[in-house]
C-alpha cells in the first residue's frame, strides 16, 4: 500500500476530477438558461408550497415550464433533486462510513477516470454500488475495511488469476477483482471496465 503520513496515496492519474455526468450536464444547462442553481429552485419551490406532502410531479413540472421555460427533461432533473437524489446520495455515503471511509477517494478517482470514457451513473444498495451506463449495470464496487472488490460484467471474457469468476459473490457480474491498494487500479483493470461499459 502506498502510504504517505499514514494515509493511502492515490496515483496522480487517478486523483479526483470533475465527473462528467449527463445529470450534471442538465443542471449546467439549466443554470446557463435561468441563472439559478438547485438550491435556488428548492427555495422557490418551498416558498410556493411545491415540496409539501401530496404535491404531484406534474404540478412541479408545469411550474418549471411556465415560469422558467424548461423542457420536460430539464424539469425532471430539478424534480429529481427535490425527491430522489438526496436519498440516493445518502445511501451512497453509507458505503463509506467507519472503517471503509478511506476508500472514498479511491472510488471517486475511479469514477472520474471511467467518466472520461463515457458518462457513468451509480446506484447504491446496502452492500455494494452499481456502476451504470444509462440504466445498464456494467460493474459493481464493494468495500470492506481492508479491501475494495470490483465486479465486472463481461460475459465473453475468460477468467484469469486476477479477474477471477464472480461465482456466488454476486450473480449480477461475471468477474471479480480484489484490491488492497489504490495503485492496483491500473490500465489493465480500466481496460476491462471500459470493455464492460461498451458491452452494456
């Protein structure tokens, strides 16, 4: 393990970069069009009572269309912030609590690097995080205190010593790689993940 002052050292090529996500692109376009960011929309929606119990999504979408000229896709991005995104972010954060917290920087760096190949989404369960191309899962990431496991969905690839069969570990993927150091996220592993992304 690379250690500097007692902490994991992330290789320079994997240090945190802005993650190119289609969701973020929606928010950037909305900001350019309206001058408002998600916090502004939340404040305005609260003032209008649109975040109260029982308010329908169509009411929020209609407001965003009429007052700000947003199309349905952009309006739904704002609705997503109001409803689902905080819950999803909280579930993701729970993956990196306690003794697993030190893996967060490695995970973020991995996502940023993969994001250069194409937009990558995430969906967290209680035990792992799915990596998504649109709605299609192409890999998963699971953490323990000592290890970060990456599952890869690549049906036509023969297992190797490093890329072992996933077996009963997780039936949603075909291969499993066990990492104990961020430096193990190398060109070979990224290549497998990119192939799985392209095949998804």
